[in-house]
C-alpha cells in the first residue's frame, strides 16, 4: 500500500508529533473548536518545513496564503462556490459524503475529494463500504481519497477500492518516520 498518498488530521499542536510521522504523510490542521490557533499553526508549519511534510489548513484561505502553506482542506459543510478564484497557488482538497457534496466540491475546484466514511467507525455507523465507495468514486473525474475507519486491517482492504490515497485521524499517529 506504499503507493497510496497518506493524509493525517490533527486538531492540536503537540510538540514532536509531526517529527515522528513519515515525511510522505500530508498533514491537515483542523481545529474542532472552530477557532484556528494561529500560534499552533505556525508551530506546525515550522515543524512540517523541517520534516518535509506538506501542511493544509481547514477552511482558511487567508491564513494558508499568509503562512505559505501547501493548501486548504474544505470540509463537506463548506458549500461556498466563490472558492475557485481565491488562489491559484494553493492546493485545494475537500471532503464529501454523497453525490450532491461531490458535485459541490467539483464546482469549488478541489484537486481531490476525501470520500467518507468508507469503513465503520465508533462515531459513525452509517458508512459506505467498498461497493458504494467505488460506485460514488466512479461518478467523479477528481482523484479520490478514502477517509473513515482506516486501521491496519482496513488499510489492506483499500486495494479493492479506486482511490489515490487514504486519510486518518488516529491510525497514522503510530506510523514512524522512514
């Protein structure tokens, strides 16, 4: 599964967490409190610059441009269509749960769509599974990233899925630097 791109979500800055991750893992900073802590983001950016990880920030184009980050992650609830013209320099990625949200992400001009949840999680019992995931992923020409319920066993199941990569909140914390 080394050919799949990996994305890791972080909510808080914990010193040393990024330096322990493999440099091929892309970092997405999203603060669930809806307030992005600029100091935390600067610390994460500096650590990513040292380690070679690419950093995306959730839902904040101005901060991404100002701090010279790789790009912006647009959650499924972001339905604004004014996004495409904001910045050509940023890599825009976003998540979707159904066909309607996939179409919105396409109109927003995202490079890839995080389709979720693919597998059962503790929080979400409604998941796509491989069959529905593949059917939805065929309906878009954008690159697809699997999100939700990724663990060691489910990672092996991704070989049956049409996707460019996978994203995780907890699983990738344990992936050590190569």
